[in-house]
C-alpha cells in the first residue's frame, strides 16, 4: 500500500466513534434476542424481517439522532419518521444477514455508514458473535478492534478464496450461477456467507480475496466497500463501473490484484 496523505476532518472520527457505540449496543441487543423466539415477517419475495431488525434499527437511529439531530438517514427498514435529508446521511443495516439470524446461524452483523455528498466517509461493521468491530474513516485506513488490517496479497485465482451471494430473484440467481460456473474451476474455493456486509469486511481484513453479488442496496455495501478501499483493495460494479449509493446495484470487491482477472472470467460467462 502507498503511504496515505489524506487529511481526515476531526468530525469524521467523531462520527465513526458514534457509529461504533451504536453498533456495539445494537449487537448486544441482537445477541440477547437471538436465543428467544423470533417474530418473522415477509417484506418481499424471499426477503425476511424480524422483530430484532426493527429493535436494532430503532436503537441505532435514536442514538445517532440524539448526537446529530440535523443528519439524515437511509435505513433498510422503512420508517417514515426518520429524516432523509441533511448534511450527512447515515446508511443503516441493523441486521445484515437476517435470513441467517432468523435461523440462529451466527453469521450476521450490524452495518453503519456516513456519507457526505454521496461519498462514504465513515464505515462501521460489528460482528456481535465474534465481538469484532471493523471500522474505516476515509483516508485513515481500516481497523479490526483497533488493529490496522489490509487486504490479502493473493495474486493468482488458483490460490483465491472467493465469496458470492446468489440473491433472491430468479433472474439474479441465474446471473450468479452463470458467473460461478465461469470461475468455479479456476479458484481454490468458493464461499457463501449470507451477510454481504460481513463478507466485505472479511475481504478488507484479508480473510477472503474477493466477493461478488448481483443485487445489493446502498445500506449493504456502504460501510464494507469503504473498508476495502481503505485496506488497499478495489471495488466496482460487476460491469466494472464505479459503485454508487443506489437502491440496487451489483458489486465486485477484491484485494485489487484479482479484480481484473476475476471480472474478465465473468465477462465470458454472463
């Protein structure tokens, strides 16, 4: 990695610290609720939400609004009472990996990001089951529980550990399966974690070499993609365009060394 010279405004670190506090509080709540019977609802095709999602989101947004009353929000669970406009917009996914959570599978996380003028400047992801706090501030690098981390140095697909999500809709799953068939025999192994944000954090920490998804929301990717960039990796859409904070996007994230080789295989397959 090249030495960083970016000046990080003091308020960005304040926002990161605030997000970390709220993520830890929400994570503690999720741990407590995990062992209890869940109230599960469907909010769309193959898309679940639980009482824990609502409870964690309320805790996070209330806490951030108390500290930053003029900020706006874009949260995964709809809430008409949340302001959407402001000089800073918080993107909140209270339980990334709800399907896992609803079944007691301990792969889920809390994801919080702050954006200024549609540019993410703060990202926090908390894994309450391992008590790992991943965080990044634009220009300040990426840490796990305060320890600096970088992406992996894997430079060949033959040695790579790749993660992929299959999505919910039939058309998305078809693309994901076609893509996987394009590289399945070229890589060491393939994983599907069931939590986009946590998977992105693992790429940033060098535990995985790349990740692909064909349909995600801004709240899924905002924190994790900042972490990967700050850890020395690369992010884009699967179509090799810049990622934007939109309601639905594809996502390709990697250690940078494998970005072009992996996406070139996708181009042949999909």
